[in-house]
RNA sequence: CGGGGCGUAGCGCAGCCCGGUAAGCGCGCCUGGUUCGGGACCAGGAGGUCGGAGGUUCAAAUCCUCUCGCCCCGACCA
C-alpha cells in the first residue's frame, strides 16, 4: 500500500475526549473515528488490525472443530420472550419496531437465535457435539459507553455456541475452548490471565473470563501465587482476623449523637472501623433481610443475590428501616432485633467486643459479642474480597490487579434449550434438552487491549500478529529519485514475497514521517535515506526496541523477509 | 439514574462573569518560494448560521428559558 494513495488520517494532538492510551492512540493513529457516543467508524488501519484478530480467531475456532455461520442482527421479539430475556435483559437490549408494529431486538448475543436454528435442524445425538460460531456486529445499549471501542454500544464480537448430549461432552469442549482462547490471545501478543467469574445475564454456572492486564481496565481481579484468580464479583478470600483472643467485656449502651457512618461512630468512640458490626437491611424479592458485616468490609451484592437465589435486590429505605428495627437509619444492630432473617458475612467470625447500632436514635452498643448478645445461624461469604485477604486454597495473601475483559466462556447447561424446547433423541429414543456452552471474544476490544498494552510516548507498537502492516518503508526524501527508486524496489519485492508492506511515499519532511511512523507503530521500519545511500545501505528499525540494523541495499529484501518471518514464527503458538 | 463539566473553523483552545470596539489564536488545509534524518521557515489564501429553538434588548457567542449532543466520576454491566 502506498501511503500517499491510502486513507490514513493521523492527528498531531490528543483529542480532548480520549482518556486512556488505547482510545487516544486509536484516534491519533487514524484507526477509528467516533460517529456518536459509543459508536465508531473503523478506518482502514483499524479495520486491518481487527481483521487480523478475526483471522486468528477463525483459525483457532476451526482448529477445534468450530463451524462458522452468520446470524442476523435483527431477531424477532418472540424468540426473546421464549427465553424470558425480553423482560430480564433490561434497557441494554436495543429494541426496534417495524412498520407492522412488530418488535425486534438488535442482537446483543445470540443464544436464542442459535438455539432456534439447532432445535429446528438437529434431531439426533449422532449429530453432537456441534460448535457453531460467528463473527458479527453486536449491540448493547450501555449505560455509559467509554474508553473508545473498549465499551462501545456497537462492536464486533466472535460468539460461539456448543451443543452436547451431556455435561461430560460439554466439559470437553469447554476445555478445548479454554485452550483455544489461550492460543488466540497469545497469538495476539497479549499478556493476559484466565480468571473465574460471575455469569451475569447470560446464565450458567461455570465461567471464565480472559483478562488482559491493564492499569486502565474496568475489571478487578484478585489473584494468588498458587494460580487462583477471580474477578472481584466472585473472588473468595479469608478475611484476616483482628484480636480474636480478646476477653469479652460486659455489654454497654453508649450515646452517639448524630453518628451514623462507620467512620463517624468509630472515630467518636476511639475505635477502628474493623471493630464495628454493620447491619444492612435489604429487600430481596419483597422479603426483608438483615446482613451483618464487619465495618471495614463491603457487601458483595452479587454473592448475596446468589446465596438468596434472588432476582431483585435493593437496600431498604429509611422508613422501612425504622419500621423493622425501631430505630432510624444508621443505628441498626442485631442485638434485640427480632423476626428478621439475619445473614452474617464470615468477616464476623472471631470478632470480640464489637460496636453496633442499638436500634434507637443516637445510641450504639459496645462490647457486643456473638452468641452472648445475639445469635446468627447463617454464615456466608458475602463480602467483596480485597487486597490482603487470604487465598481459600493455599492461605497466601491475595493481590489485586486490573484488566480488560476480552473474552468469556460459559457452561450454560440447559437454561436455553429447556426454555425454548430444544431437544434431541438419544440412543434409547428418549428426548433430551441440549446441554449448551457459549463463548465470546470482543474483537474490537481485543485490538484496543493490545494497544493499551503495547504503546509508548511516541505511539502504538503493534505485536506482529495483529499489526495492520508488518513493514513500513520510509524514504526520507521522495524528491530524490535514487531514494525513491530504492524504496519502490524494496517495497514491490517484499510485497511479492507476501509481506504486508506500507510505503510512505508522501512528499513530507523526514521528521513528520518518523513521527507518524512511530505513531502508527508498524513493527519494522526500513529507512531509505541519503546518509545511508552514500554507503549503499538502508536501515532496519524495530519499533519496540528502537534497535537499528544497517543492511547493504542489495541484501535488504532478503534480510527483512527473514527478520519478519522469524518474528512471526516466534509469535505463533506451536 | 445521581454528581460534575463541555459544545466557538478539520483538531486543540481563548473570548462569555462585565452585551457593542470581537469572529480570535495555535496546529492542520490550499498557492508560491526557501528548506529536507525526528512534528521547518517566509509570504499569500480558503474555511465559522459561535450545537439548536425561543426570549430579553436599540444591539446577544456573551444574559434568561427550553432542548439536543458529548465527556468525566459513581451506580450498573457480556
């Protein structure tokens, strides 16, 4: 490709709207342009990079027996009503109406559609397992789109679905997917980690997210040296205990005028936040419950929902709290609290002489002790794990890191096949619902994540596997016929050898060309300049390291081809 | 949905409080010239219904009302 005839608009300055490195650089390097909030045009360079990711994904999906199809973006509301998600999915599901007032969804994911295909066409266990996948545009009306294509409302995703006769077969495919994902992200040049996760709106029990390490990532991961890693939504940790051997002191009621928050109460009483027992009243599907947790911990509502098997969960309001506990908001406690189901977080285990609300205005108890002053039967892990909690497997402290979620794999079970009556016949002629799995990869998000991880102050530095071009030829002065000719020759010969080459044939000053070259971050740059021409050499520069190799002009094509191919083969997983 | 902020030339911004003198700056773009190894210089030029609508006023980018869009933080979320 000749730059002068290409469409590659670069920006000198940082666009005001972009905060993160990937967003900034994708705009500056001319990969994307915003059309509307969370909606982006992919320009040629951005499209090439995302096609590279797509092709890696295709190869790896095909390798494990995946079969590519293409489902429509539009799907009729009836299908979503069958699965129940027309109502459950909420506002994130984009809905449109046709001229006959029939409703359609713009697909955010395709469990319903693929299940419909399979229930109509697959009758026998002999046809299983079946893995179908597609690479297609998805729509999710995100509450808050941000970071460019990282959280967009329209984006490209690979979604795969597998159909099985039983759990065992699903488990085999799940493991294959896990390996395929590992290969895919490795080939994309990413540093990442698979972590245990929550299944959210898609459903299912076992699920892993693939997280690309990134400071600016939206997801938090808790990880242990032993290999355990999970998102903050699901991570479990043992909470370190403080002074569990302290002697119990007599219960005492103290005045705490106007002190409502943990911070206010504990500092007023000269205590630490961990010495307080928080009592939070929730309404779960219409039933009120009380959750007890240590003052320095946060309740993880996802865990709470799962324990309660609740669909809707909200905190009680001030009036409800007053009615249930007899005291105002901020002064609740378990002592003397009757007739309310109480759940306690494990952080309370081993606590002695706690501070809690007295269920009356401006009063707290001190030296409250479990078993003596109140009882709780139900103990669960209900808190958000935090840095320093101890790994439940090996006891070492957990560390926190942030990441961008680029893929997730789920074991769905029969959630959709049952709801949509998708069945097959087994050997005994018995009808069974398909056991299903589903597996997503955010294509455009993967491109962004790669940039987030591979950039410096000068711009992007593409991993070879997904670079839009492999080599950039840069003649420093195209008005010099000798340089121009040398560059052209190298360009056409490299091209003929199958390398992806961009020739910067623009009549620009060298400084501008170098700056742009670093910005768009092609892994290898061949500089054809006047300095070298006098000695009959060209320079091969590696973007990542800045390392420069001087090569005789005649050997340029040979050497560059060899270096690029070596880099490519090293980036491939065997 | 709560909180904060911003819409003025393709991009980045000033002007707004205190209405008139005000349609400005830098980059980019076009023409000519000098330049040419890390974002050159000189000269000339094109480009704006100041997000939109309504209002106040002799007069509105500037004040008021409504509205649309965008960004950030939080809540939420494959």
